DNA sequence: GAATAGATTGTCT
DNA sequence: GACAATCTATTCT
């Protein structure tokens, strides 16, 4: 995907109508993480719709997975959403300054979630750039979990939101969107998790410039 | 392109 | 008090 992408306008009505149903989220977390690559994350805020295509995700599968916040069944005010029904937002604050957005997966009671790590901006790039404090909307808007939350205006206020409602949701990509080849790799920055860090539970669009980190090996 | 340091605060077997 | 599912700027190569 090296050449220029045709600047086709994204139809807001499409993003409203193509909202994924609750049943989309009712599948095992690894399958959901893969299925989410290529879908569109849409946020309705005061300025209207803002959206990006998901190009990178990671699966977290507590209580066994030592990289997950729910490792060992840890259930606190922070992790509570992961124990609830699938298709809700799990937000967390990290490194003293960044928010991250996840989708709860698995059956209720299973603390599984999918971290969204990168988006290709589709709608509202200028708003994103303004929120990110950038002068241009060329690159760097959404290529990282903290960046995409800042660009879309997502934070703790979105904790627990039902993605089947109309404030924050996933949509099918518009007709004619390019097909993405999905690659896998180990997850990013989870070295503390020992052998769990080596599992190929990161899913990304191959050769896509909005992916956050160049995959190793 | 890679490696490093510093920022900054909620969470916590 | 330690650490974190990160980002930015800087300093290399």
C-alpha cells in the first residue's frame, strides 16, 4: 500500500448504518482481535463523527495470560469492565498521561479484551490533528494506542460504553475499501509477562503505514 | 532507522 | 514506593 490513496469522501450515513451488532463481539478473543482489523472505529462527539480504520490490535486473555490486566483473575475497579459482557469499552490510563481503548471479548465472566493499537484516519483528520497538537494531518495521527485515543477524544469517560449504542461503535468498512492482509507478531511492550510475551497475539495490516511499530521477525 | 531518556500519575498479590 | 498494554524529542548510526 505504498502509492497514493484516492481521497474518497467517507459517507457518514454509511458509518451509522453499518454498525456492527452485539453478536459480532461474541467470539473468542483471538478471533475477535483478528476480525477487528479492517473494521472502522467511529466516535460521535460534539463536532460530529470521527472515524478511523483499525489496522492493529492485540488480544489479552486473562486470567492465564500474564500480560493482561486481568492476570490471575485480578478484578478491581479498573478491570471490572473486562469481566462484563462482550462488546463494551475497556479504557485504561497508562504511564501517567495516556488513555488506551479496548473492546471486551469472550463470554461474560471471562476477562478478555482486544487493545486497539492503530487506526488509519478516515473521517475528521483535521480535528484529529488539532487534538494531537499537530500542524498536519499527514501521518502520526493514530499510529499508537495513546495517539488514537487523543485523536478521537477518547478517555475515562468512555469506560464501559456499549458499542451497540450510538456514541462509540465499530462499523463495516465502506464498499470498495482495500482488502487488508493480516499479519501476526508478539505483542508490544509486555516483556514483563515472561513466556506469554512471545505469543503471536498481535494482529496488524501488512505493509500499512499507520501500523505503530514495524513488526520484528 | 534504532536507541535512549524524560515526562507524569493511577493502580496495586 | 515501584511500575506501567506510551509518546516525544534527541542523539546517534
